[in-house]
C-alpha cells in the first residue's frame, strides 16, 4: 500500500496541480472502466511521482502494479492502458483479493499541460475532460485530451482541440450530458461508418462544501472527517477567540463573524452543507434564520428535540413561523443514529449524515441493499 493511499480526492488534484505548476514529470493513473464490482469507480485517480504515490484506485491490491506501469509510462514517454481481471477467472489476478471485478487503468505521463484543469478546479469551475483511449481512422492519438468548459460540447478549450473531429464530439453529446448530470465518469465507444473511437469522459466538478458554525472542541473532529471525505470546509466562529487556523488545521478557511452576518461572510449554495454547533441558543436561532434564506439543502443543528421545539416557539413569537419546507431542511438532532457518544463517534455520525444527503442516499446497512453500492449508468451514443 502506498504512503498516500488514503488522501482525499481534492488533495490528489491539488498535488497534480503542484506538479503541473513546476512542470515536473509525473504519471497519472485513472480508472477508466469497471465491469462488475470494484472498490473505486471510473474517475478515481492516483498520482505517481519519484517520491511517492497519492490517491487510491483499489483497496490497495493493485497499487504496486500501477506504480510500475507509471514508471513504464514515464520511461517510454507514452500512455499505457492495462486491464486487471480480479473476478476470479484470470490466472494472474483472479486470486480472490476482494475487488471481484474487471478494472481498466489508464496511466499517462503528465506535466504542465494539466495545470489549467487544476486551476479551473481551484476556482470552483466545473469542466469535463475528454481523453482518447483509442481512435481508429482519425487524427486522434491515444492520450489526446480536450476540455469542455461550457454547457455546450462545442466549448472545447485545449491545445489538442483541433484534433477532435466534429462528428466525434456530436456523437459524445448525449453521453457527456448524462455523465455531467450524474457527476459520473465512463468510457464511451462511438463509431461513424469506418471511424471508431473510445473516449474517457471525466467530469471534474468543484468539491462539495461544508460550513461548520461554531468553534468548540467538538467541531474539530467534524472538520477533520469532513476534509478527509472530500469536502471543502469553512469554519465560522462567533465573537472570535477560538476560530483560528491553528485550532482547525484541516479547514480550508477559518473566519470570525456574527450570526447576523454569517451568510454575508460565507457564500452558500445548494452544494454547501451546514452544521450549526455553537451551543448558544440565541446564536443558533439567528444563524438558522439567516441560513434558511440560502439554497442549502442541509442545516444540521446540534441539540435535543426539546431545544428545537423551544426555537420554533421563539420564531413563532417573533411572527416568523417556519414553514414545513423550511423545517424539512433542518436536521436536528444532527447526525445518524450510531449509538456512539464519543467525540469522534459523534463526528462520524454528523459527517455520515451530510454524505448521505449529498449523495441522495437513505442511510442503512449495505447488506440490505439489493442494488450495487455504486450506481451504474447506461450510456448510448447518438445514432
């Protein structure tokens, strides 16, 4: 297992950007297709440098082999597409090591050309990266890339854009729209007469955001877990003092503000999830009132049912009764019912709830789930 196996996805992309910023040679391994069950889905990435590798594409069972492929890609200055059959039928890899699927991994040398992709990601701009895996009968070469930065497929912004024929982009239009909507990646096979191509379609979207309101000691593990789960985390403390970067090293941003100015200090959209943990009734009520004016789908509130009932009465007394739709967005008591009252158990419960809301899942035991853990997307290119 590699030293950086468990780093979150945003950190992998940031590391790719650091490599690109100095035009340092490295290899990037990406899962481009999966048949059956696997630990990670298409789009999962691992960065391979001289010192270490960062990111996970399996549960650790193939990382050493992929690092070796990275070394080959760098030594020969060419991309490598390798299939690993872990289903049990392959004489080499069918060893019952847990993935139980067929995984296609694309390993390519990368450098400064990947910089603009990471820069857009840093700026919070969504994009779709197209990578040619095969292209018979066209000028495309394996590894050629184009980036779609607008809503339309014609919005290609890349040095290789001229190599992408119009018919191919037209055939990819519907699959790209589907994958962009589902925030999923896949390899798409298309053909036009005697021309055929396989293109990996990889939407790279800005990470979801979590706003932690409060700066008490119980907020620290929530911030830590949320950051490790791939959220961009902002901590907002009231009345200063403990809302510092030193106290919250895993946060992307730490601010001191007031309940009345909370939404002025932190932009909040539908991809921002909020946990309110000030333990101050007045501050919580003012923060909730402000947050309900934003599009966030999740406002988690620390405290028992009785406390929330008291808050509802306070709103009513101010001639500001909450609607059913507003109450539906407030998750209180915050968290999943895990039965653990330790600080890290509570943090697990809170971040687990936010993940469930973000992924539109009803929390439950996976053994009771009859469908695959990771969703499957059926794609059809234009005829």
